[in-house]
C-alpha cells in the first residue's frame, strides 16, 4: 500500500495472503511456460467487497491489489520488486534529482483500443490533487512542485509541475529529490485515467465493471457486489505475450474455516492461515510464510471523545494489551507484538533497519504493570470519576470478531473497564474511519514504499489519514524537515525523533507487526508477493502440473 493501505483484520487474513473472489471459468486453454497446455485459470478468495477502482479515491489493500492487476503505471515492479518499464519504456532524471522525464512506449493501449498518453497521466495526477476530488492520498502526489498548494486550494492546476510535453513525453518536477519516486510510479495512485471516461461516469467512475477502462495485464469482466468478481487476460495490453493466465475467479469469503473448506475441496488455490490452521499445515510443502511491512493499531478519536484526549489514558489502553499473546492467539503465524509504529524490515536508508535502530518504544513488559496507574492518573487529570463506556469499531470477519473479544477481555481484566464492540463490513468501517465516526477503531497500515516515512507522515496536523485529531507542532516540524533533507543520516534522525514523540503522545496504539502464513497449490507457479503497494502481481503467474 500503503499500501498506505487500510486493511481490516478479516481482510488481512485473506487478501494479503491469498485473497480474491471466486467465479466460474471458461474452457479456453493456453500454452503456459515449459510448454504446458493446461487451462490457465486461477481461483482465489477475497474477504470483502472492492470499495473502489478509482485510482484517485482507492485507499485500501483490496482496491489497490485489484488495480495492480487491471491497470499499469509508468513503471511496473519486476519479480524482485525493482522498477522496470511499464507504460514508460524509459526515463531520465536530472542532475539535481528533481526532474524526471518519462518516455511512453508505442503500443500502450486502453481496453477501448485507444492509446495511453502522457496527457492521461497529467490529468490523473492533477485530478487527484484537485481539492474537489477529496483524495485521501493526494499528499503523495503533492510531492510534485506546486502540488501541495493546489491541493490546499491556494494554487492552480497549471502551477503543478507535471506536464505532457507531447503524447509520449511526461515531465515531472519535484519539490525535493525523492530517491524512491520512480518505484512509486508502480503504485496505483499514479496510474493514468482517461478524462472522457472519468467525466462520463462521474461519481460512479470505478464503481462498476464497465465504468472504467483498463490498461493492465488483466481486465475486470464480472463484478457482483459483495459476492464475486472475474478478471480475464487483456488482449490490448502491450506485454500480453508475457501474461499466461487467461482467467482469475474471485469469491468473497469472510470466514477462515470456510476458506479452508474451499481450499480442501479444490474451489480455491490459495488462502491465508490463522490460529490452529497454521499448525495443521506447517509441515506441508504447500505452506509458506512471509513477514510484512504492516502494522495493526488502535486509533483513539481524541478529537471527539473527551476521555481519549489524555495521553496517559491512551498509553494505558495500549500497554495493557498483551500484544505478543494477541498475535499468537489471533494469528499464530509469525506475527509479533508491536514495539513501535514502524514495522521490522523497514529500511533506514543506510543499509539497516529503522525498528532495530529506534528500539522498543512501547515496552509493554515495563509498562503493563503500571497501566492501571496510568489510567487513574489520566482520569484524574480530566476530572473523571469513572471511565465512560467506549465503543470499539472493527470489521465483521471472524478474525476481527475474535480480536475484538480478546481486546475487550484484556481491558476488563487489566484495567477494570468494559467496552462495546461494533463489527461492521470493511467498506463501512473505512467510511466511518474517514468521517471520524468512532470512539476507537482497529486499523492496519501497510507500506506504500519501503521507508519509515510511509508510516510517520500520516500523523501530521490535518493529514489526510490523520482521522483522530492528533496535532503536535514539534512532530510536524520533524516530518517537514525529514521531507526536505537530502542527507540520509540526518533525515533518519528526524524520523527517529518523530516516532519517539508519537509513541509518547500515543494518538494511536500499535498492537501487532503482522506476518503471513498461507498454503498454495503446487501447480500455481510464479506467484509474486509484494510487501508494499498491491499485495501481489499476477502478471507472472501461471498454472502447471494441475492435470
């Protein structure tokens, strides 16, 4: 994702590790790698409805991952996660690192047969920045010179330094050099959009199977809301000869036991494991694990709820949860209790890891015994005789429900307080989070790129994903200084300090650094997993040895 990616507990189990939605397949066969003539059809499962396929408005891992299959940006990541030519066949960067010129390839087409042009990219990015679009992800496009001013309503689209010089040449000038900017062109936010199609469908753009165009390896051909979807190979894709799969069937499944039954009966080819499922499959050759750049955390709505406006109360709610036990009871798949916001594996830009450098900032072992004292002190500061009953907003998958039960019991046992749990569908949970319609909400954030900034710039005052009303001027300055700093060591120093402030103020309570365990049928070859942006890339995947 990030991505920044909003991911619900129930969603995380299936979407990141298996995910999809299943339907029926046709009988067409195609030649796969190694000369196979087997039917190139893949069956997967998805835990929730696709919220949107509008690149400007998508904010979640399901939307991003589907977009990653049916659309393509200037750059596409290769099997090793490195930037490779996509719609752009080449690019050049100026000596100061601020201006990048992309040359688009001949043959890049939309599914209506028209050319993908540099104007489609310019239009897309400026539409995202347009304040009327209300894109939560606009802050990333605002890295472009003039972008932040336009997005804030203080500038114009003409002042944004992205320009189609001609149909095949796109020039972009950044406010500051960004070493990972080219890789970011593979992120769905930067995909092209055709103006005529966006204007034709208006607020229904990307909301139905036919309300958009596709330019990726696949195209969405069926979308039964809340039930299923189907992708088929896109014959207008410029690199169609490299695509082996002819069809991907998705069905929506929220229950982890139901997923296992579908896998055992041969109706899906891959799914993510939780709890006792992990022990059942861990010795199977179909079993695999992967650490993610993803953190699960509680958001405390201090802008709305008086009792959550005190940092000691927020700290007490966070440290009183046995996070390692939570990770084992709920997932049991290699996930670990969070020791800070930024997950292990996140680069420090200097060959090391940010989490290792910045240490254990939550430190439940030391602070959990003091949780009741912290709660009492915070209540006294707010003049509260007792804690009001708070509501915890969660997704409605079975894993989310079990997680809510665990958290509720931890707070009852360790703090002596009771809460109410609201389990709602993933799409509704996203909407309510964005609207600030919650007391507390459990969310996930996955990296949009491998850098701590993807986790830390969310919490600046007025940030698009700062949905809980947090504001700290010192924190804001550290993030701003890091964004402008070109020296890697100094830049990381600002980010180390920023995370320390965030964990002291605790507007969000990190609970888990997530990992994945899953099983995949052996005939599914070259499944490419991503640990940032879309969860996987099916362009390289094929079927061999099934029949």
